[in-house]
């Protein structure tokens, strides 16, 4: 091994060792979404797909946060490392909760729009 390669290898190993030992999650953000009470069938189908996909993503996000919390820094970690870890967890929990609130509001609007649509578009019997 050349000296340059040895130096790069040493830097890579040191960086790996000094990095926080906890995993991270990709932030899932479901923005506040409004659904018109006068939505047509195509809009309702599209929104149903979006809501189902978002629900799945939020479930995966929640699972990731749980795994992240289970992988807390060891007791030998510095107070700074523990604080950084907790700040990261808190950020993810807040992002998840905000997205969940927005999803629940959108789902309620969606359900109201479906009820209205169904009441004005009775299927014909034939």
C-alpha cells in the first residue's frame, strides 16, 4: 500500500469510527392538503391513491423512527452525542406528527367529499 492510500484508508476508518452510531430516517412530509367537497370521481380516485400511499409512507417512517430510538447511543457516549441523537429523534417525531395530522385532516375531507359525491350520484339500477 502506498503512503497516500494508507492515509486515505486511515481517514476513512477514523471518519467511520467518529461518526454517530445511530441510523437516520428519510423525513416524510405530507403537506396540508384540501379536498374539494365537489370533487368528481376521478379526483376522488386520485386522492384515495395519494392518501393510501402517504399512509404507507408514514407507517414506514414510524417504524424507522422506532428502530432509530432502539439504536440509541451507548451509555459511554458523550453528553453532546446523546443530545444530538435526541434532537434528531425529536425532529423526526415532530415531522411525523405534523404529517399525520395533515393526513388525518385530508382523510376527513376526503370522506366528506365521498359522502357528498355518493349522495348526488346514485348508481342507476339496471
